[in-house]
């Protein structure tokens, strides 16, 4: 999703040496704990792992979905289908945004029909990426239920969309930006906020 903005808890806010004006609000251990909690919530809501499919929204939603699947497998002792769902061509802002090449969509074997699909993303902001993901998902089948898991919810929704599972709620100013770093793409795991009034 779009990595944009949030105000940290004062108790956990530290300076990010890699970014002079950034504040790290989640470190690697915090992200790991948040994912374990989300995995528990998913299993509780679904009453187990049967019929679950996790689909990450590129780019950082995909490794988050894989990590959640690994944690669920650790709890349940069975593998959970995991894939990716690119939303590029379903966005409603294509005319205003720079063109981005679509990323792969990978629907697990067995498809999504009748399954409980959990869409996974890094940051929930306006809700427009999730709306696009719902449109994209409809082209691949008819799930029995669709849920949303995000690492960070920064507020400022423009559509009536909310996450079912949230790692961290971060009240934000729109002038701030949230940057999610994951070791799969970056040097380490962290969530950092920059910008805002000084």
C-alpha cells in the first residue's frame, strides 16, 4: 500500500540514524510481535486454518503475507496457501500517478473460490489500494469471505474501508510519511515516520 504517514507513540519513538528527521516507531522485534498477534487473530476469526488463503499486495504486502503464513504454519502445523495480488491496473489514480509496471499476480493452486482470503498490506491510508485489490480479486474468483490485515493503519480514510487485523494504529498528519522497511527489500525491518510540522 502507499507508505504514508503517522505520529508515533512517544514512549517508543527514537531517532532513526539512517534518516536524520525520521522517528522509528516499530523495530524488528515490534514487527515480529505484531505479525504473531495478527496471525493469532486470523486463526481465531477463521476458527482455525482451514480454507485460508493469504494474498499480499505488492510490494511489501507480499513478504508480510509470507511471514504471516509461516507463523500460522508454526501454530497449526500445516502450510497455508500464500500468493500475491497486483492492483496496478485497477487503481483509480492511474492518470495522475507515474506509470508503474504491473507486478506478478500469483493465485495459489486451488484458487480463491469459497475460501477466506486475507489481503495483506503494509500501510492502510486512503483505502483506495484496498478498493483496487477487491476489484482485482473479483477477476480471480468468488471468495467466501475477504478480510484485510495491515502492519500499520495511519488513518485518513477516503473510502468506507477498515482493516480486520492491524499491527499498529498510528494517528497521523497528512504532511507526514510512514516508511515501512522490510529485510526482504531493505537493510532491516522498521517503520519510520518523517515530515510533519516542526
